[in-house]
């Protein structure tokens, strides 16, 4: 799934949900730009899979920008349209995440 998502990012076959756009604009650590989202996904790895999500399976990708800003992005890939949907985006809170990859218990 990650290779298909990255291919869509490079081709700009991407749709941002209204929720993702709102989260990017109101991020408590500072606004997140589309370019930061793209960069973090291209440098990223899947850290959680949500295979039962509807209407499409999704995943949580952790990646960093060239400025080393950590970003979490929940993405769904629509095979029929060769389209990646950005469901939500945020800068992970280090109080909740271990190295931004694993949730603290």
C-alpha cells in the first residue's frame, strides 16, 4: 500500500479531506503545509494499518520533513481511482508516542 500511496503523492493524485485541511490549519505545534505532508509521506513508513476502515482501508504513516518535523498522516488508497485520500494529519505528541512510532501505554 505504501508504494501506491507514494506513487500518488509524486503524481499529485491526492485528495485532502475537509477534516485533514482543518487539522493542518489548526495544528497546535504550527500549521502543516501540503508540501510538508507530501515530504513526510515520501520519507515515511507505515506504523499502523486500519484494514477494516470503511469505505477504504487506511494506514497511519510516520515521516519527517527535511526540517526534521515529525508528521503523522492517515491515508486511504482508492485502487479504482488510483487516488490517495489524506484522512487526517497532525504532529504527534511525544507524550503519547515512543519515537513517534509506537503508542505509549
